[in-house]
């Protein structure tokens, strides 16, 4: 095969056509890795990924004329629409096959969120939890009522074991609202919250002044603590971002004291739930509780959709609002549909490190 023919075959394999656009996958991925493009997340795929931005651009029918000079050379007009390939599925495979890329993109995405919400108007970024059985609402101070649904998810996870007088760590603290709630309401002796996003940590340090609460930068796969430092580790809607779930579990087990608990909540597909359960077993955690809370989370999405939309309109530039609507899972978005149709399952776990408490 001549060099020219080989090059043409490679080009055909990596160039996708969709809705009048031709997409050069390698150039887009290179642009994403080098940071010469917008960073975003696509909850319309199996897990959030940066490819939603491409989807938004395609749906806008830009016809090869990107509104951002950083995309020049990535999009080109396509004429053979009969041979369209799925841009989303191709890039989803690449994205899922490269955990370091997933981890890198998430860092960029959450950094962008912090920039857009400089005043920390939203101290939570989780999907929330709504009661479905008429239980007594948890008491909240008036200033916390606007975040009730997100707080209820934290309460569901954290209140599974007594935290009063304990040393507690949250990995992936994000906007900091969850760690603040636990420190103020559940009475831990110390509450330490870590996140990889330095901007988010600095924002939390300015906003939350609670005596027993401390924020610091930390890597979920290389926690900056000595062995046996904590009685409980909390992880809420964060683990799907990690490059290696096994490394994260290993680190959690290391920093937990004997008999300590990992309190975890996150969403997965059915196939990934089975993989997650195997990872728990390989890490030698004892599963004390596993609960499917998808209906509670979806109800929270329904109840909170309008508030999120108003926040997005107020804080996010119009060109990025579609991206943020999908990330926030507002009504009618692919993310919202994934939960409505139970293609994604939201689970909470209580995992015990073997040993005496």
C-alpha cells in the first residue's frame, strides 16, 4: 500500500460526518489535550465528558465556521451525508479508553465552573435527593433552605453512620457546601475537605469559616494524609471523574482507621455497577449497605430544574448555556432522560474497612 493510500484510509477512519459537518477527531482531541478549546462536560454520554461541546456546535449547524478561532481546522464542511458516522460514539470510545484523559478533562471543566461562579452563588454541584415516603424533613437554617435538595443527598450519605466526635474526610469536595453542612450539623471532631481544583479550594476557604472545617488541595488517587488518619471518608458524586477507581479505593483504605467507613454515592450504568462491586471486593471493603436511590435523585432533578435554569441564564455566557444545562441535568436534556429511563442508576454505599472499630 502506498503512503498516500494509507494516509487516506487513516483520514477516513478518524474523520466523522454529522449534520453537514466533517469532524477531524485527532485534531479535536489534540486541541482538548493542549487546552486550545473550550472545556466542558457531556452528561448525554455514558458519563459526563467534554464531547457535549461538539454536540452543541453540531446542533447549531455551524457549517464549518466555528465561532471560536481555537476550533479552526477541526470542523470542515461535509458533503457525503449518506456516510455519516456518529461523532459522539467514536469520541466516547476514545474518552472511556483513556482514563488519564477523562481525569484531565474533568480538572479543566471544574476549573471553568469555578471561574463562572466567582461569587460562589452555588455551593453545591450534585443532583440532589428528594424524599418519596413523607419522612420528616431534616431541620435546616433559613440560609440553607435554598440548597435543601443538595443537602438532603449529603445527609442521606453522611448520616448512614454516626459522625459526631469523629475525624471525617471528604474527597472531591467541589463547591464546599457538603463539607460545610456536615461540619455544622453532624458534629464531627474534625472535617477535612480535599479537591484537586485549587481555585475551588481557595473559594471555599474564603466562603466557609467553620471552626472544625478545613479545606486543602488533594488528589483522590494520592491523598496527602498519613495512614489511619480518619474514621470516615465521604465521596459524593465524584468518583465517576477519576482516572483510576482502584487507586482511589486503595488510598481511602490507607487513610481510614481500622473499622472506618467509606460513605459513597454516585451514578453508573448497569455494566459499570458490576465493575464497581468487583472493585470494592478487590479493595477488601465490606459492603454494609447498598441502596438504589435513582427515583429520589430524579425527583430532585424535577423539583430543581427551574432554579438551575435561572442560575445558568444569570451566570453562564449564552454560547455555553446548552453545555451547562446538560451538566446540570435540567428537564429534557439527555442527562435528565438517562435518569428518567433508568439507563443510569444512582447508588449509595456504606463500605467498611475490616478491623475493630
